[in-house]
C-alpha cells in the first residue's frame, strides 16, 4: 500500500469536475450541493467555487467557515471504482473581481451569464485542513498543504 502525495492527488483530481460542498446550516444540520471546481485542477490544498451572494451556501459559510468537500473519480478502464476524496477545510468568501478573473472558466457562464461581472457573484475559497483518500488498496491522509496566496 503506497502513500499518495498531494501531487498524486492533484493529478487524480484533474479528472474530476464536480465536488459536493457541505456546510453547516441552521440548527446544526448539514447541507450539501454540487459545485464545479472551475477547471482548477492544479490542487495545492485550495479549492475555488463560484456562487451567488444570496444563496444558502454563502449564508451558511458566513456563519460557520468549517466546510467539507467530497470528490469521486471516474471508474478505471477495468471498471474498478475511482478515487474517493474527503476534505475538511475552512471557507473564505471573496468578492474581488481580480480574483474572479484568476479563477474564471468560460464554461461557468451557463450559471453566471454575465461572467465575472455577474451581479452578486462570490468566490468561495476552501483551504484544506485535512484530506483523506481511498484509491483501490491505497488509503491515506494528508494534513500539510502548500496553500496558494
């Protein structure tokens, strides 16, 4: 059983577009929703997602920055399950247009038709604090990240 590095995980995440982002909602309940990683596949421990400012997602994060992400990789050519990744992290809400542009992908215009100029646009940055993975016989945990600035 080999331990995967953060670089190994990053390569595997390049094949995964959507994650489930979980937040703590009213009454301590959890809410999860699918989020596109915007084509940011050079994973260093930070994930980026766009949302509208008036969504439950942004409201939940403004009250509790502790979030969870789950990623599931595609099946292998032999039909075996792909990688499973669970991330615990702290979310940050960003409303800076320069940051929007740095993480924008044209495919996002299906949800945000005015691009980075979409009114009420918010960028959610999730800083990983713990990552656990399962990939066939490989299982492990990463707790040290080189977060981007």
